[in-house]
């Protein structure tokens, strides 16, 4: 029980620090936020970068913040202050902005770097635990990241302070996102790989089995014809069409169910056993939407017909979706 309480106390301490920072921001940070909005607009107009700089744990948080902004479409990277003094300063342009992360506001490595930066004060942002400090004094925009104490039992290891710095960086990123109005599709442009990119970009037409590879039958053909054609084109089902009009589908389960009925046989006509109103989808729909139709709301479908202007153009199978990594589970 004591161990559980130790962990829970950490969460409460860090949550309390975030609440306090939010209150400070709302009560005294409006001017800093407006300056940040203006700076974001300038960076967009000049196609400049937002650079993050910190050391130790603050450096790790800085890397995450840079990665977040990059994913939202604003060029961003992490600059280690010591490496900057040994050549990496060449990555920084006058039009770029720099965010300094420092709990004390006196980080030695950053202080050594500051005299060599051509960046204007108005383009420097501080996420600092001591707003009035040597580093804070060099920043045109300062966000108070002070904490009463670290969650660390000895009040030493960066815990509460690093969490707050990360959250403040996230709040800046979401502000930028709000200003640019980036859509899910726009976000996906920078995330083409992995399931995130696939769920926002991959369409049904990218995974479907085209009509030429699917079995097509008319309503007047027999179950024998169905079995022969589905053996030739083993996609798990067949489309029923007549004069280019889509009328329905037959899947393997329909065949099995047919043979459980009396008087059923190979001469049974397609029109007697086909599904005339199947769930279907269009080629421009997202592949993830196909998965939702197949497995959402208690459904268990293995195959969806793909229709374009009422015409059958192919099938999309659950197998292909799962193979690509799609899942309804979060």
C-alpha cells in the first residue's frame, strides 16, 4: 500500500504543478501568449525554424518538443549548446527562433552560447523555472515553469519540473496547431509511415481487389457456377451483376448455409440465395472506414463490395486491412 501511495503522490504533485502553471498563464501570461502568436506568424511567413535548446533532462524534453512541432509542419530541431559552440551554430539562421529550457535559468552551457547567437531577443523564448534569471533576461518571451518542489523524494531529480516543461511545450504546439488550422489530412502528410499515417491517408482503392480479379455472376446462374468461379478467383465472395448494374453479393458463408437447407443443391439459382443489400463502401473512403464498417457495431464482415456510382469495381477484404496493421483497438 505504501508503494502505491508513493507513486500516486508523484502523480498528484505533478498534476498540481500543471494546474498552478495554467492558473499563472491565464492570470499573467496573456501578453507572452500574444507575442508568441506574432512570432509563430513571422516564422511561417519567413519559412524559418523553431529551435529548442537545453541540457540534460531539459535537453531530452527539448528534443521531444522539437519533434512535436516538426510533426505539425513547422521546421524544428534540437540544438545542444555545447555542440553549437563546436560547429552546430551553423544550423541557426537569423530568422529562426530559439526556445531555451532551464529550471534554474543559469544553465552554464546555454549562458556560454548566448553571446554568439545572432538571434534577436524577441525571437528567444524561455521555458524557465526562474523567470528573473540570466537566461530569462535574454528572452523576449518567458513562460513561468517554476515548481514548488520536485516529486523526487530528495527534491533533486527533475520530475515535476521536466513534466511541466514538456506540458508547456505541448501547449505551445497546440497553439500553433490552432493558428494554422491543420486538418487530420494535413497532419498525415508528415506521418506517412506507421498506422497513424495509414489510417489518415490510405484509401479503399489502395487495398481493394480490382473487378478484373473478382468473380462476377448473374442472378440466373447456379450455385455450381458460383463454386467454380470462386475457386478460380478465391477472394472469399462474388459480385452479382447484370448489365453493369450491381445487384448484390454471395460469400462463402452463404454457400455453407444454403447446403443446410432442404432441397438445396448445385442447381440453386444465385438470385435465391444472394444478399441483395450488402454493406458497401466507395473507393475514395479511407481504408480505416472500411474496417469500421466490417468490425464496428458488433459486425463481423470479411468482405465489402466497393461501388463507384452504383457500379461494382472491386472488393476490399478484412485480411488486407489487418495485414496493413489496422485495428479498432486504441
